C-alpha cells in the first residue's frame, strides 16, 4: 500500500507539472464548454471552474488516485507473494 501511495504522490507531482505547462490551453476550452451549457446554474459553473483550475485540480487528482493506487499496489504485492513464494518442504518425522 505504501508503494501505491508513493506512486500516487509522484504521479500527482508530474501531472501538476504537465498541467502547469499546458493548463491555459485546456482550461480555456473547458471554460468555454461550461459557459455554452445554458442548463447549468452560474454558481455551479463558477464552482466547477474554481475546482478544476489551479490547486483544486491537484486535490481532486490526489483524492481519486491515492485510494486507487494503494489498492492496486496491495493487490500486486499479494499476487507477487502468491506467485513467487518459495515452497517449503514438508517436515520429516
């Protein structure tokens, strides 16, 4: 589980760097898409835009990825133990 947690944090940092470089491109398109939706209340639209830009996106990213990475890290380690465990010979009487 610790390996999954560390992997999630490293991935979040790298994703944060990539988002900081490409952020204005996709954020403008995301904002335009939300503003073209007339059925969404303006308060909800503003809340989503605040959440999906800047530090809010990193919080969402970590909140989603930490549990997923931890679970799959744990499952991978259990599978590795099951596959690579040394067989102990039966005790002689």
